[in-house]
């Protein structure tokens, strides 16, 4: 039976296998794994992202959020998510859902006090292919604060990845994806969701590591956004994910060669 909005299934990290996560992604469009990061990891990541957030302006429109700060070009600015981008559970799920994949839009998101709810959207809607689409996008939200109903936990519409027809906004039932700091939520590109309103006096920090199929143009152009001298120092798998990979025999080549040759 599919889950009702009120009862999102939450896995503990010990029971979070690739199979279980994919099963929930198929059933609900999302899968929450609680306490995936330790409190020490959360504290270290928060501290480093805070350093970056101090320099970041608030958003320019309703979608970015006028009270929300976003860290774009994340891998140019922090090393805090290098390990998570190549995490075995994540890459196992990516293999199953997208096949060969790359980072598309990695962003730190700090929803400030007084922010209103973000318009609901599907992450795969940036690709003008009509619905239903093939599997193009898989997203993960890493909670660095407790995500609560009051502070802007992501609002999700469980099951919306399977709707055959669009529904008017007033017929879309959402539920806040509440989870403790250190948890990660996987969600399909076809799942309707959006940042929640923050009615507290503190900001809510999360990081999205958002992936697309490796043959598709990513939302953010990392090859320009992350300096080559930074990418050169990263492990090969992360270099791949940032656009220095080839998929199929030719997609991504540079002058007939593997793009990694240009990092040397
Ligand atoms: O911050 C959130 O909870 C979700 C943000 C989001 O979906 C987006 O910015 O595309």
C-alpha cells in the first residue's frame, strides 16, 4: 500500500540498503534515511557552510526565496560534501534509478526566518520533454538542522511522481518531510515538492545534491563554476560527477579526448 501523506516511511541508516531506498522511491517518490551523518559530521559541515553563507545574498525571486540564502557552485566553495557526493548508498541508488549520472545542481539552502513556502515544483520540469518523462533527475536533501514543520522542512506530495495528469494546486496534498539533523532524503525528479515556510526565529540549513543522467545538460555548469585547479585535486569519481567524464562512447569528449586529460 502506498504511504499516506501523514505517515512518511523513515529508515534508520542500518536498514537503508539500495533495494529498500529504491523500493520507497518507486512507491512514494521519496525515501528518508534518518541519522545518516554523525553529530560531529553535521557540526563540521554546518560550520564550514556558515563561513560561506556569511558572504551570500538572499534570493531574488519567490522561487529562490527573498529570505533564503543559496550556496551555488557548492564544490567551488567547500569540501564539506565531497564524501557524500560519492557515498556508496547514494551512488548505488543513482546506478539503479538513473544509470550513469552526474551532479546537476548541488546547492546549500538556508531558509531564513519569515520565509514563505516555495512554489511546489518537479525538478525534472526544467527539461522540456512533456510528461511522463524518462528518469532524468534524482535529488537528495541533506539536513544540517532538524527539519521541522515550523522551520521549513521540505514539503512533499507523496505519490505525485506517478500522477498521470497534472492537478490544480488546491488538490495537491503535501506533508513536511520532517527529519533530524544528519538525515538524508532521496527524491525523484518527478516528485512535487518545495521548501516550507519558516515560522521560527532561526534559519534552516540543508544541502541538495541533485543529479541528472550523464547524457543530459546539468542545471549548473560546473565546468565553468568550479575552477580547474580545484577539480584537479579531487578524486576521479568526483571529477566525473562535475563534468569531467564521458558517457557512452563519445558524450562529453573534448577534442576527441577524455576531458580529464585537460586537468593535467
Ligand atoms: O529547501 C528545500 O527544502 C527545497 C528547495 C527546493 O526544492 C529547490 O530550491 O528547488
